[in-house]
């Protein structure tokens, strides 16, 4: 059974920082690309950042220079450090990975940024 257990998030004022964590079990974590998505109210779920098994990172344009995705293979954990947060970053954030065609999701963490 694959589990992605998320922690972190919460409420912060614009310009503040938050860190999300996602601890994985049931997979060979070190070989998996790990991803963070977010879904704002009334919007689709969009990819925010991903990190490959070799540590290559990719970000959506709106978070470049503000968010950092990282991983600790010894702890089977992926992180999303979010700095200079803006109200438009308000969303439920999900970590995700896949094994072949099967996609696994964390339960989601609400991030609220007030102006």
C-alpha cells in the first residue's frame, strides 16, 4: 500500500513563508519523481513543481524564484519551501507520484495567504 502523508501548510500573510512535507511509504522512494500540485477553489489541479530521482527540478512559471522543491531520500520525504507567498498562492496543495499508470496522491494541505 502506498501512502503519501502530508504535513505543514496553514495560514500566512503575504510575503511570508511556509514549508510543506510529504512522507512516502510503500514505494522505492529514491527512484520516483515526486510532484507538488495545487488546486485553488473552482480551479483545476495544476502542477507546481517536480523533482526527479536525480534531483532535477522543474517549476511552473508563477512560482519560479519563490518556491523550492527538495527531497531527502534517507527520510523518504519531499519538501516544498514556499517563500514570498502571494494571495494567489492560496490553494490546497497535494503531493503526488506514480508507479506506471497508477497515480498516488496525498490528502492535501490547505495553504491560505492573506493580503
